[in-house]
């Protein structure tokens, strides 16, 4: 697929007007070129193998006006071409061209071309383009590339270059002023200056601006570029804004014109294009990057996945590589945003894996969720500290993790008995017990395991806020979910204890007969057998689960709990 970026005003290209002034380069599997006709300059990005360079394709689509998909005439419109078409439509590219290439290999047969043409019209009926065109070509010989080909008298359309030089490429633009603060100030510092980049629009001395996070308003007193003071600045310029008063501002803030304030949200619906081989799971925590802003994000609902062959909306439980989906997402704090259609710079985001730091998805915001505006925290008179004072100790969460049969429940029960005898208020959240009630609707797929731990973490946090010492006994096989629980509960309140028991010992014990069932094929998704367990990398304490002396096991655990009070 090729994408063309913005171009200058034009005249229709004739062969003698075509001036191929060319620059090019390549990064991984993406190639870019710049060429021009008499009246228009083009920047073209050529991308192949979507499983290898999704990030480059998405970056090109973000800037493009036209998408060109080349297919082999002998093969017709295959799945990859359909995926590219849906992708271009999702990114609101206005114009799509299908180049039916290698027509010489099918003897320039008009019946083959018209069959592909009908398939193309059927495909585009599901999509949102201002215009579409289909052109029969032989790119190596230039047929219908620069000029009409003598081999296709049955084709009365324009050549590729003529089409490109006559097409209207202007996108609908929103010229609101958007300034991304990029300095490394401490959070919420009060200052009358800020450094950053203009992501959209322009700013002039005397304009009144609003800081999205705090809502404070100030007037621009001075604008400075790297070299000098200026009266105004425009999109993509790096500047320092001097304001007429100090306001609460920090790195990752977004500033807009006061008369065009930005909305903020912590829940929205978006097109999510999954780019990673590792599947995307509901409730798993990811890092969201939107412009200069960052937040922890999780997919709360997968509304549907697009079937690129039929255009149908399919139900799915997880996201696979190259899936184009519509999802609801929730963030751990509000961010300034707009819809991708209205203001792309604040409407497109990426999701990043919190461990590998790989980019795993691209998102395009469709709309805010009203629930984000309708739900507010209620201020209460009695707080956690009051409850802890009454209990005589601090609330904590002791998170026991390990394989089934490792000894988690036995150790949790013994720990609670000892703490209870000391007069401490405790509660055990046990994996099996939780699945009899709150989590009875969940199975043991990876997606359900993630949601299971999310719910447990939320309950543990509430109980900790009640001033209790909460002991959880769950396999909790994935590091990502344990880290999510740590972030939710608070690093200072979360004590991760790894019950390290070899798999063969757990199988010998097999108190519930689960391993026997798993080995016989009766139990899929058994952790340690056909589903992975990811040991903690830096637990607060490691306990040897093969030790049968419960007093010896409890000694370091009690010392750890005591040191936290």
C-alpha cells in the first residue's frame, strides 16, 4: 500500500510536464519517496508486510490524503488488500485508488478487470471514502501510470498521475490552538512560563489560553522561539510561552485557546487496531500515550471486531494481531482529548506494553462515554486513617501467588490465625471462595483470569481502606495483573509473597485432582500445564513451599507484616 501526503495546488499532468525530481529512503519494510509534476509535489510512503511494520503504516496514514492499493490482476482482491482498505477508511483517508497491476499477465482481459471492479465497489460500499478509483496498470511498463495505455481501449478513466494531480486533497481541518507542554517541571508547579510545541493552530501575543488540567486562564505576554521573540507562532513550532500570571502547569499538560476549551475524559470508545502478536485482553493494564499525555489504560469492553471479508461486526473476547475493533477504554486519570475525526492530534493514541515497552495497538477516539461525566467520587467524613486508628494497625494487602497446590491457602489460613490471635483485624480473599460468588461468571481463559484478578484487586483495596489486613490467595499467573493490583492498591500497601513450589511437588500433592485432569486432557488452561505461570521478578518475600514446617514458614512472613505497621 502507498499513501500520499498533502500536495500543492496543481495542474493536470501531461507526459511532457512530468518532472520526476526524486528523493527516497527506506526504514525496515517501509520505503518513502518524493516526486513532483509541474504543478504538484508528492510525498509517497510504500509499505508492505503489515505484520512487520504496522507502526510505520499507521504513521503514514495519519498524514495521508490518498491511499493507493496495488493488487495482482491474476489474484484479485485478497484479504491483505481488504485489510488495507479498512485501515485507510478507519484513518479517515478521503480518497482510495486500487491499482490492478500486471494486466499484461492476463492479456489485458477486460472481463477480469471488470470482475475486480465489481468486487472493489462491493468492498467500498462498507467504507467511508469521498472518492474511489480503480485503474488497470502495468507499472514496470508505465501503462496507465503516466498516460493512457493503448492496450486498454476499454478503459476510459484517467491515468494514475492524472488522477493524482486533479484530485482534491485538502482534509477538513480544525484550526484550534493546541499547545503540548513538554518541559520536565514537577507536577502542578505554579509558573508563568512553559516550553513545548504547537500541535495545531497558531498563537499570537495577547491571546487568552486555558490549561486543560486545571482550567486556569491566562493571557500570552510573550512568545519566544529558539532564536528570538516573535509576535505569533504556528503548528509544529517549538516555543516558550510567557503568561501574564502564574498558573498551575506541569509536563504533559495541554493548553488551548480559552474560547475553545478542551474536554477531558477517563472513559471513551475508540477504534483499536491491534498490532502485536501477544493478544489484547479485557481488564489488562496498558500504558496509553495520547499526544504528550500518558495514563494507565485498560480495555473494558470489546464491542466488536470487523470481519474484513464481509464487513460484519463480530463478537470476540480478545484482540489478535491486525484486528480492527471498536472498544471501550478506561483510564486511571482524565486526559485532554477530541475525536479523531475532529482533531486527529488529540484523537489518536497508542497502547504500550508496560513490561516490554513495545507498541501494541493504535487507537482512534470515536466519542466520550457519558458515564465519565456522570460518575463522581463522593467525599466521606470517615477516612482510612480513622479506621486504622480504631483498629490499632494499618491496612495492608498481603498478596500470595504461586501454582495450584503450592500451599497458598494453607499459609494464608495459618497467617490469619496468628494475626487474629494478636488482635489484628484481617480477612482472606481465597481464589476458590471468590469463584463461588463475585466471580462465579468467570472461566479460566486468559481473559477471564485477567478479569478475575482485577475484581479481586478492587475488593482488596476496599477492604484495605476499611483498615483491614487483607490476605489474598490466588494463583494470579500473570505479572501484568499483579502489577495492575500493585498500582491500584498502592506500592506502599502491596506485599507480594511468592510461594515457590516446584510443579512436580504441586502435582504430587494435587489436592483437588486438577493436575490429573489436565494431564488427561480434561482440563484446558491449567496453569503450569497448558497455561503459563510467570513468577514474580522482585517479590517482597519468597517462601519455599516444600517446607512442611508451618511455624518456620510463618516466621519471616510475620516479621515482614510487623515491619510494615
